[in-house]
C-alpha cells in the first residue's frame, strides 16, 4: 500500500484510495479519524504508515501522536 501512496502523488493529486483493503481494526481507526474531522483519504494515508501489529487503541494513539508531531513542524 505504501507504493500506491507514493505513486499516487506522482500520478495525480486527486488519486483516491477507494480500492485499498483495510483490516477491521484499520477501518475502526479510519472511522475514528474521520469523526475527528480528517478526510477519508488523509486518514488512510496516516494509517498506512503505522505498524500493523498494534491493537486498535495503540493504532489510534500512534496516529494522533504522529499527526500532532507533523503539525508542529
């Protein structure tokens, strides 16, 4: 999935991640991010960069921490 994201920025800025398959845990995290105001594509990009072996709670924490650090820079 990381390759898709990297290529998408080179192909077209409007590339949508509709066909990306997410685990149930990843869908929960994406839904949580969307409910907090993130766009679906942005949430999918964020979740793509986190380890897959984490629990839902750890994934949420990781996403929020990563996004907050990114916003400070």
